[in-house]
């Protein structure tokens, strides 16, 4: 048994044996209980459902949870409403781990013009589909970047602010291009709140490969004249 723990435990037992010498302990603070259950029905509370239309042609619905992290939810809703995330790539995507986005520079070092957020670490687990805020080594440094977890990573719990969970389109998240950064990154074409009822943007299909006759070579690329 750990010696420090044992000493504290022994002191506690001694006080129980002599109640007249013990001081009355102040009441323990009431810690609000938060449920990890997320409503998967997109017709419920659509003003708290973030819609990501991606360049891979898929759509992702994320249930934002203000009861978990009100400041972070408010920040993401604000930036989405301003069109901040439109065109932003997933710049850091690690197989078996997570997909990170939210940096307009695409380098992992950028953010919005708004001030950094105070951490709202909570007990919500980093399970598959969890949406959590990225930050530097400083706890109060989250700003605009967030990540979506592919597989459970409980080592991140209480160290990063969890503020939502994917409720539809996780198969689309699974197809986000991998890399740090990816050679051909997936981007957010449009981010909006479901309550806005924005139509899905038109996404151009990738050009089909050019078929060449046997023995022929593709035409050389000639740079334009200055």
C-alpha cells in the first residue's frame, strides 16, 4: 500500500475513534452530473447540430452538447455562422486515431481572430465519433481547431474539451484522406447549422483518368507565357 495513502487513512481512522477531537468537515461541493448519452435524432434540437458537407461528397452531422462545454459550442456555432470553416482542409489525419481540421492556414498553427478559449475539460469519453477541441500544451489555448476520433482514445479524456459527437455520416469521416498533411486533403466545403436548412453544395466529381491509345504518351505540359 502506498505509504502516503496509508498515513492519511490511519489519521482518518484515529479521528473516527475520537469524535470529540474531530472538526466538522464542510459539505462537499455538488458536482453536476453530465450524461454521455447523445440524442441521435437530427429532428430534435437542430440548432445544435453542426452539418459538415465535405469535398468527398459526404455529409456529417455532429450533435453539439452545450451542457458539456458551453463556451466551445458557442465558439463553433459562431465560426460556422460566419463561414469560417468553409474551404478549410483536414490537415492532420492519422489512421486509427483522428481527423483534425479548423485551421484556415492548413498548417496546424492557425486559428480564428477570436480570443482563445478557457478549457472546459469534462468526463466525456473519447469514443468513436467524439468531437473534441485541439489545443497546444497550454490548457486554455483552444480556438477554432477540432478533431473527430476514429476509434476510442481514453487517454485523451479530461485533457481535451469534448463538445459533441457524430450522429450521422461517420462512414464519410472514415473516408477523409490521411496524412500530415494529406497529399490531396479532404476539405469542408460548407459548415452550417441544421436549423439553417442550407442546401447541399454542388461538389464537382473528380475528373476520370485519361485513356491513351497503346504506345502513345500524354502530351507535355507547356507553361503559359509570362
